[in-house]
């Protein structure tokens, strides 16, 4: 059996009280999906950058998972020729 490697890269940037994370999935076949997650620190909160990183990355990965599911549904529908319902 051949093993496939799909890679996810996450890029995190911070600007004042905002954190932006971009998650990029690249498949062995060369398909690429991208999603962005944002987090904003309330000015009244302590400055703990890791919390913003965690939230932004979580949101980016969640969006990426949603986009991947949508791509799978579209692929199934194109190959079956009917509406697909995929449960997780």
C-alpha cells in the first residue's frame, strides 16, 4: 500500500491586538486549500499572545476542515451524478 502525505502549513501573524492565522493544505495530487482565522484581544484583557494564536489557528483549521468537506461532497456528486450527503 502506498502512503500519501498531505501537508498543512499554518502561518501566524500578529498586529497590535489582532492575530491572523492562515492554514494551507496541500495534497499529494497538488490540490491546495486555504483558510484564514482571526482573533482579537479585548483591550481590557492581559496581553497573552499565545491565546490569540490558539484561537486564530483553531478558526483557520476549522475553516479548512469545512472547505475540505465541501470539496469532498462536490467530488462525490460529480462522480455519482447525484446529490451527496456525507456524515462525519
